[in-house]
C-alpha cells in the first residue's frame, strides 16, 4: 500500500528504470488483475505511434531486453 492506502504496481526495465506506474487501486486483487492485463497487452497488443514520426528500420531497432513487473507497493 502507498501513502494514500492504495495499491499500485510498476513496470520496471532490467536496468531499473520505471517505465510505468499504475493508477491507484483500492483492492489488491484488482491491482493484480491490472498486472495480468498489462502482461496480456504486452504480448498481444499493438503499438500505435501517435507522434507521427517515421518508424525505424530493422537496423535501428535495439535488441529486446527483459521487463519485469515489480511487487505491489
């Protein structure tokens, strides 16, 4: 639980960078469902670039690195 008595989770890159912090959840089981929803979206979701930039070519794409979801805080 955080200072607001809510549950949150973070998506943390292998290098420790916090890539995402969830919204506040009043119940732990709902926060856990949110973690599973993020995991599912990471596997099956599509990425939409809203910046209007040109997508990189294959040589410009860095190798993937593992991302983990930290414990509830």
